[in-house]
C-alpha cells in the first residue's frame, strides 16, 4: 500500500544494502525527491551510497551537507535551511524522502530535520520508517546479545570525561558506545585500566566496504585514526 505521507524519514541501515527493510526500499522508490545527508568533510553521501544498487534515478537525489563540528546554534540554522528546502519540494507537490544511516530516530540528522519541519509546517503528514542500527549490526556480526533477562543496557555517545564513562560501565551490564572519534586513545586506556580488553567488541564501518570487527581488544592492531563510523560494545564484569 502506498504511503500517504508527504515526508518520510527512511532508515537505510548501517551499510549493508541487504539490511534495508522491504518497506524502506518500496517507499524510496515511491518518493519523487530523496534528500541524502553528507558530512561536509566528505566527498559523498554514505546513505546515498548504500542505496546505489537500487537504480533510483540520479535526478531524484538532493545532497545536503552538514558540518559535524558546528555549534548547536549554527546546526539549528542549518536544519532550518534544510527544512525550507524540503517544504519547498512538498509545496511543489513532491513526495519527499530523507535518507538516514542506521535507524532514523537513533542519534540522527533526521531527528533535527523532523523538528525543524514540524515547527514550520505542523500540518504535514510525516512518517518514519525504522531500520537496523549500527550496534544491532555489530552485535550480530559477533553473535553477542545486546541484552538478556534483566540486564541494564546503555546506549551512549562517548563522553569526553573518562571517569564519567567508567561509572557508566560499572553500573551497566552493557554499554553501547557510539561517536568515539578522537577519544579513542583515552578510551583504550580506560578499558585497559578496568581490565576489560577481552570484554569489548569494536566495529569500524560495520557492513560497509572495508569494514572490520575486533572481538577482543588484546589483539587490536595499532589504529592511528579510528574514523567516524566506529562503535564499541563494552561488557562490564
Ligand atoms: C550520527 S550517529 C548515527 C547512528 C545511526 N542512526 C544508527 O542507528 O546506528 C553516528 C554513529 O553511529 C555509529 N555508526 C553508524 N554507522 C556505523 C557503522 N556502519 N559501523 C560502526 N558504527 C557506525 C558510530 O558510532 C557513529 O559515530
């Protein structure tokens, strides 16, 4: 059944095109216009790359760039500009999709875009199609649970303060750590000091070309720069 929504947040999964849902693929094909976010420092949109094999006509895509390190205020104004672009297409009678990596409502650009559009046009019919998160894909690759029975699971963008992170690890059974970036060295030091190297899984570019998964950090090769698409599963004692 065709979606009646005018704007749809479409989850494209963590990288492997086979992890796109049947619904996401159908809706993508129904959309007249597909917005695809791209990091300003990158030369391509990762989300658009994931759907490349589905032969969606190039002219339907609109790439929108975001600077990752912007202040909250400048990001807000960027999302307002994106909302204006989206609304313009909808007012021209187009059905609009917005591609997001992983799941659309998990730490994503879609969340802020959605808010900005809703403020300007609360009357629009909007839908979000859920997807496979990066950490679900990582857990599947090593076939480890993301939670069982009464376990306490925390999904956390990596904090700058490692003492804060230590407390979170100590008070949860599993910490899913996203957005590690430049904190990687400090994070490794913390994990070593807690004796948890054998209880951590690190995934880089999971499901993407060149993706790697390390099941035990004691055999981790030297990594100079971790890269943005990295997630760690940390099992406390
Ligand atoms: C802006 S968040 C996007 C999260 C995404 N919406 C999800 O559902 O997984 C970016 C963070 O997601 C994680 N991430 C996204 N894709 C990944 C992948 N293919 N492999 C490992 N981590 C990934 C990384 O922690 C990265 O810093």
